[in-house]
């Protein structure tokens, strides 16, 4: 078994595509529009299945906001330099909600950003990750 994708419900599909591609540097992999079923999908990522897991953005017609609930945590992305990543994200209009620094009780450098729908994305500094 392997992880194929994670799905997030979004309130504005184009706004989310812009965030994940322009701010986080993912690629728009494919889209699907299902007018009869009243939803649209966009898959984004740093590569395609089966080599890479993807992020499925789902827009349900007429729903512009969701309650995230208390069970959702975050998506984690490996980055070569969390400080530089946050600078780039901020310069692209992204929202850094936890500045880079060591995780509590440890030495791993992390930061958090928030997407336009309020989903948290953790940036984990890892040597050997590509930019």
C-alpha cells in the first residue's frame, strides 16, 4: 500500500490552485468538472502518482466555506531551508502563521503557513530536499 492523495474541500477552486501553485510551487496536474454532480476537482503536487502523492482540491458548487473542525492537523512539506521558504511564501502573498525555528523540545526547524481556506501546512527543514 502507499499514500496516493489527500483531499481538501475548498471554497474557491481557482484561489486554491493559485495558492498551491504560485505560493507553494506545486504543479497543476489535472482538473475535472462534474456539473451534473455539482463539483470540480483539481489535483496539484510536486510530481504525479505513483512516484509522488498528490493533493486533491474539491470544490462543491455553492459552498464557499467549511468548518475545519478540531480533528484536522496539517499537511507537512519538506523544504531545504524553512527561513528562505517563509520569505518566498510571504513575498508571494502567503500567510506565515508560525515563524521558522526549532520545534518545542527538539532541534528540527519547522514553520507553519495557512492556505486561503485556513488549512495549516507545516514546513519541515530537511537536508537533501529540493527547493
